[in-house]
């Protein structure tokens, strides 16, 4: 006969354990909901470490006091002093320092890592970085704006403004996920410390940051449009600084501005599609660009007012049966049109997308719009021939050495990236359904061989007319022969 443990004592021990766990509470460094700045996961970092590592300047605590980045400290201190002189308000500066002291724990909770920096050192680091960024953005705005013709901000000692390579490297470092400070402390600095006469047309810090990162706009806005804030980053301004057409949650006010976490989050926001469809799980991927072209899909550069992720596939179900008539621009309604906003690829593109992807993997796993976009482009490009087609259609413009380099870059972005759904489900389904229809392949072959352009189409029409005339003459000759 077996010996059974006393059920009452067993239950009591379990209750004690549960109570012990409850009393422990949640450690500060495990409060996941408050995190927004992360160390890049190891599996992503191992693919390309350089894409996540600052080249010349550290912002925030993750890369703080790294020996290879110490050379920029002198420039930080110089900009810190210049900003203090610009403000000329000791009371406002002291008030802001007290604000950072009071927000110290809240700032720490924005990071996924726990830092052992003393409170005074942590706050001093944040103060220096915030003022450096503010002075940098103000100088950049003044350099490009006609609103400050009397202020000569460029001097021989300001290497950041006089040496383009350094300015571009700093801008590149400031979009890295690990190289961020919370956006709200910069907004507070701009609102409470920067004098009103220094703000000019910028209603808030978002405007100022927008001008600094304008060259990351996929449409590359002309400098005259930057002041208007039109089309760049896909934004439209209303009076009072509120945004429109942001497509936030339908239950929210459409005129409310989003709360950006940091600069990486800011750039991601302006790349998001205009119509943020809820993602759907899909095991299917579209065919490559060259295969889709063989099925009659016509690649077309998206409009200038479209955001980078505004990808659409359109066709008229009845008219598209005659794809061969799509050789003329006036007959676009016969085409199966795959519209993709132009993607400009340079040597910083990989760094930008890798950090946006890392942000979504850590912070937006259920809203992985950038990951969905990169996955879609990756599916379209397998070889340099696919890149050549997209370049020919102006869907891609690149500064790399060859089309093969572009293909390698795009194909490497999705490595170790995990997504549960895609916002392009309907687009991919439409492309695959179109590709599976054999009639479209026949019509596409007819168009590519005989109706590729206006001259070939006209030659084909003339040839058909001559053939019909020859057949008609032949029938007349046969008819006359039988009469004889």
C-alpha cells in the first residue's frame, strides 16, 4: 500500500510559493510596455554588425564612453556651449536640468538595458546629448533656410557644418536604434528653453527634426519644398501644427499628432502606408519581377505624393484580358498595373532599413509594416535581371556599383526576420491569381513581341492589314478562277 502525501500540506506549500512570487513584484528592467530603445537582437546583429554600430558619435547610454567614439566629445561640448549662449537664459536651462533629474527613472525605463551609471552622470549625459542635438538641428535649419540671412553660423572651426562626410556620418549614426534618447526630452527642451524668435516657422520639435532628416525621404524633396513641408516624408501640415490624413486608429481624433519614441521611430512613421491595413497571415509570396512581367504585369513608379510603403496592384477585370493593347499610355486601363513608389538605394540604405526592421521586431511585432515591405521587395528581386527591370521602370534608383550589388543588398535584409502576417496580403493574392492565368501569359507574350512599343505596334498593325489584303486578293483570284 503506497504512501500518499497530505493534500492539505501540498496545497499549502503551493500557496506559499505563489504568494512569494507575487510579493517579488516586477523588476524595473522587465517592464516591457515602457521600453522603446533596444539593443539589437544577436541574430540580427550577426548578419551585419556595422549596420547597427555608430561610426563617429554616441547618443544615449548604450554606446556611452566607447573609446573609438571619444573624438566627438569635443564637438559635443562646443555645441553645448554654443547652445547655452544662443539661449542666454540661465533660469530656463536650470529648470530643464531639474526636469531631467525628475524624469531620470522614466528615461531609464525607455531602455531595454539596465545601466549602472550614477544618477548625476546619467543626467549629465542626457543633458549634453540633448543640447548637442538641438544645436545641430538649429544650425542645419539656419544653414538651409533663408529666414536667417543675418546669422553666419558656419566658421572654420565647425567641422560638422563644413565637412559633408562628417555631417552625413553623424546623421547616419542618429537613426541607429541603439543610438537614441527619448523624443519627449528633446521636445521639452525645444518648447521650454529655445526662445520663440529662434523657432520661426517651426511650430514644434517634429518640424525641426523633419528638416534635418529630410534627405531620408524616399522622394528626395527639393529644398524649396522643405520649407513648405509638403510631400516630404508624406506629411501635410494644418494650422496649429496638427497633422492630417495620418490614418490613426479610427477611434482616435484624426488631427492628433502621434507620439514618436525617438528618431528611428520618427522615420518609420513617415514611411508607413497611407492605408494601414491589418496584416493577414499568408504562406504565399509573389513571383519575381521578370516572371510577373512575363505574365503581363506592368511595373509603374508610384506617384510623388505616395509614401514609400503605398504599393498597389490594379487591373480592370474585363479590359485586362486584352493586355496587348497596353503599349500606349492612353490605354493604361488595359494594363495590370503594379505601382511601387520609387526606392532610392545608396550606401546608407541597408543601415536605415536594418534599424527600422530591428525596431519593428522588438517594438512593433504585430505592426511590422517595414518588414512586410522589405519582404515584398525581396520576393520581387532574385537576380540582377529583376533589378534591371525595376531600374528600367524607375521603381528603383541606385548609386551602387552594379545591379548585382542591389540584389545582394535586398536579399540579405530579411535574414532572421520573423513576421506573422503581411499588410500586402490582397496585393500578393492579386499578383499570384494574375500569374496563374495562362491567358495573361499569352497576351503578355503577344504584347512583348508585337506590341512592345508604338513603332512595333504600328508595324504589327500594318503587317496584319497587308495579310488581310493578301487573303482578300487570294479569295478574289479563287472566285474569278471558278467563274472561268
